[in-house]
C-alpha cells in the first residue's frame, strides 16, 4: 500500500463502507458521502466567500488604482498588492477548495474501481481468489474487482472459500454506477456526463452572477465554457459513481454559494468603502511617512 492509498483512499473507503451499512445503495451512499465532504470543507467555503465579499468591497478601489496606474504596470501591481494586504485579501484563496477536490476524486476513483479492497476491506489473497473465480482478468486489472462484484455469488464463495462476502448494490435509478458511460454507445449512463457539464457551468455562472463579475471575454470566457466540457469528458472515462460524486458536488456547491452569498451580502453593504475618503486617508498617511 502506497502513501496516497494509506492517507486518502483507505480512509475514504472506510467512510463509504460505513455509510453503505446504513444506506445499502451505492448511489445514495455517494450522495451522502458528498454532503459529508462538503460539510467538512465548509470552513474553507466560508473563508472563500469572505474573500470574495472583500474583493467585491474593494472593487471600486481597484478600478481607481487601475485607471490611475494603467501606464505603469509595476506601480499598478505594487498598489494592488498593498490594497490586498491592507484589506486582508488573498487573491489565490479561492483555489484551495478546488485543489482539495482532486485528491478526493482520485481516491474515490480507486475506491470505486477496487471495492473488494476498500469497501469490503478484504485481504489481498482473498481478492486474488475471488478474481480467479469470477473475473476474466487478474487482480491487478483496473476493472477486475468491479467484474467480480457484478458476478459475485455469495453462496458459492461460502461453499468454496468458507467466508461470507457481501454483494454490493451498484444500481441507482436503473444506472450501474460501477460502469463507465461509453462515448460510442448511447445509453442512460450519458445522463451523468450531461448533468456534470450542466451543473459545472451553472455553478460557475451563479458564482459570477452573484458576485457581480463583468461579462467575461477572450480566454476567461473560453475557460468558462471549456471546463464543463472537460468535466463531461472525464465522466466518460471514469466510473459513473465518480461522475455522480462530481454532479452532486456541483449541486451542493450551487446551494452553498447562494446561501453564503445571502449571509455575507448584507455585511458587504454595511461595510461599503467610500473611495474618496479612502484615498484621502491614504494620501495623508503617505505624507506622514515622507
């Protein structure tokens, strides 16, 4: 077992298997798992929303600085960084929740592809024997454990190996979440990539809308459209269970964004900065230090 599996995949597997004991359905387990992850990450989301609120609050000041130093990039950068420091703003702070999502996605991918190891917590020798009994490949193949789960006969395992192995229920509203949607084969699993792209786009749209961001042009507008398409693509090359996690993560993110915006927007209006007063005070402070 490598370090990533020890620190990320194995704990995620125990969380999912514990939830599965109470909700013996893979789809509902992943939805509740997503909610728990969002709940755990909520302090970061609150911090991110505070940062966005501060950015909105200083927006008039930034526009003033950008207009004043538009012909002096170095001074523009200095004054911008100075403003951020004074107001306690970290421009990169909003990236942290997104970065944390990636190891969770990778760990969840491994859990779903290796359910015998990380959900049922079977030892390697038992996994090997089950693979020989029910799968066409070997225990190291990516899809071998899923194939075992789809063909597993608990009675036969009890008879041949003398152990009790639980049969996992991967079906969720008629969708087998252990399988990958196929680009060349249209079926109901296509709903996962479609919903992933739609919710990713709407999450980005609602964030820009609520934060009063200007209509994006050029590269940023392209990225706004490209990211949902990339999200859909990854849902085609990963098991549908990972895609369901991504869809629900987007849904919870949309709800979280709306709720936190309503909480912080009143504070933003109360603490609105008077641009003239701010720069008047700033000039006065500069003169004192000269």
